[in-house]
C-alpha cells in the first residue's frame, strides 16, 4: 500500500464524515441562531432556553436523516470491504 493510496482512503473517510455531519450541524446552527435572536429580542438570558431547543432539533434531524446517513456509511463500508484485495497488492 503506497502512501498516496492510504491518503486517498483517509480523504474519502473524511469526506463521508463531513457529508453526513453537515445536515445535523446545519440544523443545530440554524436553531441556535434563532434562539439567540429570540433571546436578544426578549432579553431573556436563560441557559436552558438555548440548550434544550438545539438538543431537540438535533435529535429530530438525526431521526429524519438517519436512513440517508446509514446509506452513505453502508456504501462507503461496502466499497472498503469489496476493494480489500486491491488494498493488499
């Protein structure tokens, strides 16, 4: 296995990781921004007000995106397993 080959596998793994985390992090960021704007407008500075909606939104996003995430991870893992003979050459 050449260093370029190992770097290619690592690059693919990082791309898949970023791709599957993007929707969850994006929804968390949007909800956090909305809660921050609400807190600034109403001058309510309660810590749980900023924490609980983000947790709920991320959990709902995980439920919504779970089939897509599992599909991406399964395809990536299948490609790794199928290509094992080429990796050991």
